[in-house]
C-alpha cells in the first residue's frame, strides 16, 4: 500500500509532503489518549497552522498504525443521507474534533471550506477530492474555479488550511471510511459554494 501526504493551501494549491512516521520514537502502543495529549501540546506551542499540520500528520500515522480498532471499525453510511459520522472526541470549550466519517459510493459533498485547519486520513475505499480556489470578479465576489483533483487511497492523508476549498466524492463500489481531525471552527467564515451562481452561503 502506497502512502502519500498532501497539503492544500488557503489559495488552493496542493503540495505533496514527505511521509514521516514517528512510530519508533513514541510510546507503543500509541493510544488515542496519548495522541490527544500530544495534540494539546502542539496547539499550545505552535501557532502557525501549516507548522501545526506538519507536526500532527506523523502523529496521525503513528496512531493509525498502532490502533487497529480504528481501521477495523465498520462504520456504515446512513441509507437516507449517504454518509455517517462517529464522534471519537469532542469536548466543550476545547478546540479539537476527532471523528470517523463514512460516505456511500457515489455520494458527493457540497463544495466547502472548513474555516479551521484540518486533516483527513483515508482508512478504506477511495475518495476523490476536487480542490477549488477563489476567482472573484466585481460582479461575483464569491466566484470559485476548480484547480486540481486528488484521489485518496487507504493510507493517504490530506491536510488543509482554513480557507482551502474542496469537494469530496466517494468513488468505486465500496464505502469510504476516514479519520478526520479539525481545529476550532470559525462558523462565520465557513461557507458552502455554488460555482454556477458564484455565491457562498454560511453553513
């Protein structure tokens, strides 16, 4: 299984990062509570979102390699919505959300940003991420245009900045399951985009 780390900038550029694992330097087994403690330390000492993600990404790889219960969780998409979420960690007044997310084959998300830094590690299935960038005009200040696509396979990680805009589609004939991690969302800056109308609306 090949593994690749990707990073999407606020401007919609998608960069390949070197894959780094810290399995040899961290306690084994590397459990979720240790991961959360390490995350808290990073948040307290690293203020730049790009640098945070560079520090967090290897920890996520170590967690997934050490915690087989995450990769074997059979989270099925909801038949009505086509997706499902299992919350692993969401503490009030603490700026972290950790969850597993499942998409049914063929389901496509709205085009959106997250208004926070985030990370998606694909555990099973295949997921196409279309990356968009803002391309405003005087008449359409929220106009966007597609930049590139990245197909995530199991073992791939996609990191993104708060203003990165993307759209997710589960491809193939199997549901996708991903490990998703987000910082504290600024909901006033979280948008769903309509590229045909050139509009953006808050979630």
